């Protein structure tokens, strides 16, 4: 899990994805539609992608992607992001973390 923590340190918004995952793409589109600029890591394009994937699974993510960290905290996957969106809590969370400049 240290590898995951190192990659999310001091970044307001980090999304772990796989290039072939359409759900990951949808989550990234939703978040970017608010003007947020995420640091995106595609596990299938990383030399240590399998290690990161296993670390995300140990955090309880099944499937492991998309995995969204806002303000260095694991928010969850697509289900959690969509839930926050529906509740009107996603944008305030992104603003509080410094991922939006609006």
C-alpha cells in the first residue's frame, strides 16, 4: 500500500484506472466536466501496475479500478463517485481538496 500512498501524496485528486475500463473513463469524464484536473494512473501502462492493483484490492476495492482519491483519502470507485454526485457532495469535496479552482 506504500506505493499507492506515495502516488497520492500531495495531489488533490488521483484516479487509478485501466485503459480498457469504460467505467473508469466515465468517472474521469464526470469529474473533469467540473474542471477538475486529476492525476491519472493507468495500471496497465505502469511498470508496477500489478503491485498497485493488488494494493488497491487490499484496500477493499473490488474491482480495483476506478479508484478515486480526493484530498489524499480513498473515496472509492464508480458507485461511490456517482452516489456523491447524486447527493450533490462531489463538487464541494473536490473544492475542499483543492482539485477545483471555482
